[in-house]
């Protein structure tokens, strides 16, 4: 039995998967805020509940915001800031008496989709999340490639390639740089780009709904988004040339991108043809927690 845990900023979820990936048990609790010890005990309680419900002692994988630094062994880059500077895996192992594997939540997403999701069977899968932020993960021959510095797949904080005059130097990013891909392709970035074409204030969801009703400004924003996504993904394709790119997060629900982006990326690719597939995630919001379970594979 494999347990996956998705440690989010507002909720912590656990799933128990059978050997074949069938969901046996799942539950969630709010993530306690303000105190690292409470966050750990909350995870331990969920593991105890899963043990009790399944009658087994499952392996434990945890998807975290941020990563455990290969150098220090401590959590870095986490927006759940209580975790930063702690050896989360070691502390949790002591609480639940079994080894713990952790990975960045976007890496868990990619691993889930590569294992038995939309990228199953592909030799190389680049999983991307277009949500509150822009994340990604790379799986090669079924194995997560975390990288020497544990930042593989962090395309959101590289600059948008082939930027035009309106895109350079680009909006300020929370990471301290300007023009990061995340500032254009995250939900907030999408909404901000809409405001700059004339309208005021709607969220990404509202803009997509307006486009469905034929609103010209909303349709223009989506067209601009598609071209930016094509440019950003071609930058990835030119370096790692994955067999398939699987897309999750709120903006992955814009169905027209799967047709339009592969048409647009031909304008930028260093190849006369691209056979790269671009598809939505199979497991949607469940990919993070399922991928955490597949860290034991
Ligand atoms: Zn950035």
C-alpha cells in the first residue's frame, strides 16, 4: 500500500493507493498555520488514520510546496513559510516510524501523470501547472528528475523567450526578477494581461467565461496567452524535447489551448516538425496527491 500526502497551504490530503493505483482511501484536514510542529502532527494523524482504515502500514510520500535542499537537508522555496529551514522528512520519519520521501508538489503532479495519467507510457514527460503560480516537473523513463539543485522543471522563473516590446522587461515577479514566465502564464498573470488590454478587474475564471460568451476582449486575452504559452514551451522543447507535455492547474481547463499552442509553437521551434503532444492532465487536482504516493515506486 502506498500513501500519498499533499501538503497544501490550506489543506492536507492523504490518499492510499493499491499496487495497481486504485484509490483505497482518501481524506483531508485543514493545514494548521503558524506552527511547524502542528503541521507535522497533522500529517502523522492522517497517516495513523490511513493505517487504521487500510489495516496496513503504507509507504509515505509527501508533496510539499518548495523542496528539501540537497545541500542542507532543509526545506527551501516554500510558500508555506512555517516549513522553511526544517528537515521535514527526518522530523516526520521520527513521528511515524517509517521512511519518508518528499518532492515538490509540481514534481508530484508530473510523476502522477507520467505513471498512470495522461503521459503513461511516454519515455519523457514534462508536467506543467498553470495556476496561482507556474510550476513544472520532468519525468524520464518513469523516474522523476529532481536535478542537482532540486530545481528541475522550474520554468516559471525563467524569462519569457522571444519577448516582444510589450513583454520586455515584463512585470515584476515575487522572486525579485522581472518578466518571469510565471508573471505572464499564472492565473494572476493572465488576469493582469487582460486588464492591460482595456477591461478592468476580472479573475482568470471570469475572463474564460466571458470568452465562452464571445466577448472580444476576453478572446484577445486568450489569444495573447496562447502565444506566450507557445513561446515558453518551445523554450523547454528546444532543451529537453519531451515526448509529451501534460498540463494541469486552473488555466489547463481552457480547452482551445491544446489545439492552438502546438500550431503556434512551430513558429519558434528549432525543427521543421514537432511531434510533441500537448494534453490536459488525467487526474486534475488529484495528481499531486497521487504522485506523492508514486514516490515509492
Ligand atoms: Zn520569478
